[in-house]
């Protein structure tokens, strides 16, 4: 509840006693917010918005703004967002209102918002919202300065001014750090191009924030004298610019695969020297919370040698701070002296190490290093993206030595795992039976290199992504320590299958069994001797339960993956984009592709249609494994879905119904193609009816 101080003071009918009670309650209890005056904020277009109280039910159609709201601590007020935001913290409680390009008015209204955040091209929705009296904040990001202003404005609207300012200052400081590092290295600025497009090579205009990010990373973006968010690139312009480094988001691989093998396109330096990188879309395509992280990452890819050279470090290596774990694991593990997260500068960037120190040396078994004796410290080390390529360039031995030097440990007494998963997302789980106790510390990231062993091809190596440290209050024999790795691996794989984590390279057809870089560290421990940690033993059961629970929590914290996540996200994890499919659909609908896309997306917001698609995903996996061979019954269901969508009974036998084949992509399994064709056939009929 929010009270306006001016209203209280001017309302002569409100007894003074109640004013005092309200004000005291407001001070003592967080839900009350007292304003001395209305909040006035200008949106990206310069329009003035006035708020009598902080909005409590926000719908954001702009993924950048949604991400900022969550980062500011206002995620609980974000009640509706697009399907691009389903991996944000708290997404399980939000209404999905469609996609960025085609949100659903009906689903927006279901949220009963008191603030709508929209992009300028959402003009029809903006007009309807304003006509109903709803406050609308138009959010645009054409430059980094505008991005910082947008963060501050959202902070002002939600009462998180200080957090917004801190976020802006952090981004600006990190970008200044990159500039200082490159100045010290005296780099010769390389030509860098971000590729976009599908049917032709395109790139952001020279006046965009994306070009500005390239410049901030020390690169020289192309300037073809064209303005706009995305501009075409001719062969002559491509050849003349001759990019030395090319990058794009994951989906841009399609245009690269189409054009880079061709004469002219393959003859530029970046293609010839294999300097092509594909990065997450929420980094490449947004000026938002992690903009400076992306600038640092991009700069490290452009200038890997310079980033790896310690002479160009701006900060001295060493410990920044140390924070004890909130969960004191020594209570269940008497041989543990202490456990903490240590922040330290390594390769000029803050790294984080989970550090567990023992009271006395012991033996450990590491899948990264093998058997290690006389170990007094074990841990799990997080390296941030700007250090990944410099670390590879320097070699694993040098990287490991640099980490140990920064945290003040010796190689002969320390056993570490390494990961790209942030230690802030560490998960801890303890399972007990009578006097027996198992504690597991895990980090997990499964969005970039998850794979299915036996199906996917191994192509590279880098430090582990799902890392598991196993402690018990017993003395595990070498046999039990070895067997513990099998129990832990089986539990991890069971969790990934239960969450339907997909292979990063073949996700349409294959669930993942792990990532390509997982590691496990098992401690010998102290206490009663245990010789069996297999599946039939109580120790094996406790290890498996603790691993399953901790990895589940770690995946949720790192990747925001929930069991009941939205169908749009589950399709994306299979590398299936509804926007791409509907844009390329072989249909004869009279409406524009955008309207057809909107119809399909809005249908998938329907719980019954979404449930049909979810069932299709499960059936598809069974069919690909050969466990289901006959799809006749599913074909009948597809026909019924078309009836459901169109509202018209089928006049001919259901098995001969005309469900149009609109997808010609052999990477997508047949069951999913059938399901999508059914939804799109119904959508085409609906669009045709509305067009008549």
C-alpha cells in the first residue's frame, strides 16, 4: 500500500490520529511508501510520466528493461514479460504475454498492469494503453548514454535510484578499465564487424549502440554511411572493409554458413584466419545490465594476446576480499577448518574461488587431476568471460599457476576445479542417515556446451561446467571414492533428464547427459571407514540425493531453468525458433508474415495448445529412440488441434485432413514438425478468416 504525503496533509476529513498511525506504519513496515511529491520521469522519447506511487504490476515488452528491473531488485513487481525473458529470476510466477515483436493485448490485460514498458514500434498497443489511462514508458536504446539514462529512469520509477546509479557506475568503470588496458598495450585498432541477417549479410549502422560497443572494446566498426539498427552490406563494402574479427549471436551462424564458403565472402581476413565468434544474444543485442561485461569479453577476443600479457594489467593480482559460506559445512565435517568464497584479480579481472581448507592433509580424487595426496585445500574456481581466451592462449599450466598465485595457495597442496559458472550461484546440499552425512557443493551451467554422450561429437576442451565437490563425515576407501564418481554422475544425468536439459549441438533430437567439461572432486574424509558408495549402498544413496538436489539448485540459479518452464523456452533449447519458422513457412496466407507469426505465438500462449506441444516434445524423444513407432493416433490429435483452433469440425475423414507441410528442415524431428504444422495450419485458417 502506498500513501501520498500531500494527500494526507491536505485531506481535512482524515483525523490527525490516523495520519500519525499511517506514517508510523509506513516507516516501520516496508509495504508502505510515503511520497513528499509525485515522481516525474521522462521516457526515451522525452515524454513526461507522473507517478503518485511506485508501480506494483509492471508489464514489460522490452527484454532489456525486464532484465534491468530484475537487476534493480524490482523483479517481484514485474508481473508480465515476453517469452524472451523466461530465464530471468522469478520467471516462474510471471505471465508470458507473447514475443517482443508481437505481444498479445489480451494477455497484457490479464495482468491488470499499472505500468506498461514498450518499444516505439508497439504503437497500437501503446495507443490502446494510453487511451485506457495506463502509464506507458517507451524504452529505446540507441546509444550507451541512452542505456544509462534508461537504467536511472527505471530506478527512479521503482524507488531503486541508488541501485540504478551503482549499476550505471559499474558499467562505466568496467568500460574505462578496458580502455585503460588497451591504452597500456598500445593496440592497433582492428576492424570488427557484427554480422546479422538471414538472406543477406547485414550489420548494425554506425550510429547504433552495437557499433559503440565495438568501439568501447577497442575495435573499429564499419561505417558505410548508412544509419539504422540494421543495414545491408554489399560485396564491395564487405571486401573494402575486410573485417579482421567477426562476431554475431547464435542465430547468425545461419547467414555465416550460407555466405562464408562463397568467393569474396571467404576472402576477408576474419574468415581466412578463423576469427569468428558467436556469443549469447542477450549480450550482443542489448545495451543493458551486462553491457560492460560484454565489452570486456569482446575486447579479450579481439586482443587475446594483449589481454594475456601481464605487462598490460591495470590491476595487481591478488585477493580482493573473502566471504565465509553462509552454510557452515564444518558443523557436519569436523576435518574442515573453514570454507569461503575468495575474490581475487586474475588476468586483470575479478575471479571467485570456492576455497575449503582442511585441518590436516588428506587424499582426494579429482576427475581433472586424478589422485592427489597431502591436499590441504580444495575448491572450485570461477573465471569470468574476459579471461577465457587469454587463459587458453597462455595454457592451462600458466592459468592454474596464476590462480594459485592470486589466492596465495601452493600447487602441491591444492586441488581445484575450474568453471565458467559464477560462485554466487553455488548450491550446497547435505543428506543424512543416522550418523552418516554427505555434503555436496555444486555449480552448474548447462546452456552453452551440454551434450549427449554417444551421440554428439567432441570438438574442444575447456574447464568444467558442472562441478561437484563431495564431502562425507566418513573415511572413504579408494574403492568407495572411485565408486562415488559413478553414483554422482548417474544422479547428475538423472537430474538433467528430469529437467529436459537439451544437447547444445543436437538438442532437437537429443537430451543432454552432461556438459562436455564436467568434473567431480571426492574427499577421502575422516570417520568410520566406508568401502562402498555404489547404488545399492546407503552412502551411494546419500551421494546421489545430495548431487541431484544441489545440481538442480545450481542450474536454477545459474541458468534460471525450471521444470515447468514455458513452451517457448523449451523449443528454443531445441534450437527451434517460432519466429524463424513462421517467417520461412511455406504458406499462402494473405496476411503479412508478422501477423502470421503473431497468430502462432498467441496460440502457443493457450494452455491447451501449449500442453499439446509439450506432449509432442515428450513423444518426439520416445519416437527418436525407437520406443514409439506408429504415429497414427498422434496424427488424429493433430487434426483435433486444428479443429480446436479454427472452431470448425472436419468435414472429411480425419486421417486425410489437409494439414499443410510448412516446415522443410531435417534437423527438426518429425513429431515436432507434425505438431507445429497442425498449429500453423490452424493459424493460417484463422488469419484467412480475419482477412476476409
